[in-house]
C-alpha cells in the first residue's frame, strides 16, 4: 500500500506536504510529491500528466491519496486512469474558483468512478478558492454521496492530519 500526498500549487504548500506526510501515520509507504516548478520555474505544471506519471511510479498496487487544492485535480486524473487501484481518497480545499469547467468535469467523473464511501472532502467555510457552500452546490450537481466536512475557517489551510488518518485507517 502506498499513500500519495499531493500538495497545492505554490511552494508554500511544502510545509503542509511534509507535515501531512509525517503525521498521517498509515501502514506502508508514504510518498510526498514535490512539484518540479517549486525549484525550477521553467517547468510547466500539467495536472493530467502529473496524475499519469504518479500512477506509473506507484505501480499496480493499491494506493490511498491525500490531496490539497490543485492536488485534488491531479488526484482526479489518477482516479480516472486507474480507479481499481485507488483505495481511499482525502480531498482538501478543492479550488472551485480556480478550476475551468473541464477541470470540474474531470473531478465529477473521478468521484463517480469510485465508491463514495471511499472518499471524504474537507472544505473550509470561507476558503477564498471556494468555500464549503460552493463545494456542496457542486457536489449536488451530480449524484454524489461523498461526505463533505465543513471546517470553520476563512483560509486555504488544511492541517487536519488526525482526521485524515482516522479516515484512512477506518
């Protein structure tokens, strides 16, 4: 079992990535993914390509995913590429205000391709990239029973590692 940790786009997400990787405390290998453009601004970020590459690297075994912000789109591509190998998924701060309609469609298709009991979403009430109400409305736009947990914050920080761990181990 491999647990993949996918951060947000900007380099300040490195702290979240490392804290989540250290604190998630699950069995098996934990792979924290560092985006290339954090150290080399000439590198292009392509969520679909990242999803494909990460799936290739992790092989055929089962994977769990914890993703924040743009990492949720990478996770969606990973799910679409190999839904049978994805065990559980934690999505945090889906950036609805920053995604194109086609990106949102990718997330919808991914969420419909795995059992909803295997996915949980955390969304801060007033996340500037898309709040809880927006995510609730988005999820109601298609037949989804994914649990969405509201957090009483007005930022894009998601340091809920103990809750991630509880879901992944449950």
